[in-house]
C-alpha cells in the first residue's frame, strides 16, 4: 500500500470514529452576541477604486483593555481613503 493511500485510509477511519462525537443537539456554537451586548457590522469602506485600505479585511482582538481581569473585544472595520477611524471597542463589564 502506498503512503498516500495509507494516509487517506487512516484519515477516513479517524473521521468515521469522530462522526458520532459532539453535542447531542448537533449545535457546536451558540450565538451569544445579544447576551454580551455586542452590536457590530463590518463595513469595508469600498469606494470602487480598490485602494489598499478598502480591500483589507477587518479584524477582532480579545484582550483585557481596562485591566479588570475580563476579556474585552476590539473590532476593526475596513477603511476609506483618506483614512477615517471606524473601529469599536466593547468593554466587558459583566459581574463575576
């Protein structure tokens, strides 16, 4: 048996074994944006001229911005040219 076929067979067997694993309801992720009060819509700033700031994607960072021990969320939008700041920070103020 060639190495490629052996690797493919092992991968298929592993995926078959994992097929039954997971949550009983089949839902791996849940939408918690409303509960966390996150309201963000990404805008790329496209003006039709394909300048670098408008074709770059946005992003998200999770870090403790205010030093309270809770993770805060920082969203970045795309951008217009000339640059205009349109990023948003969400401070996690939930009680422990």
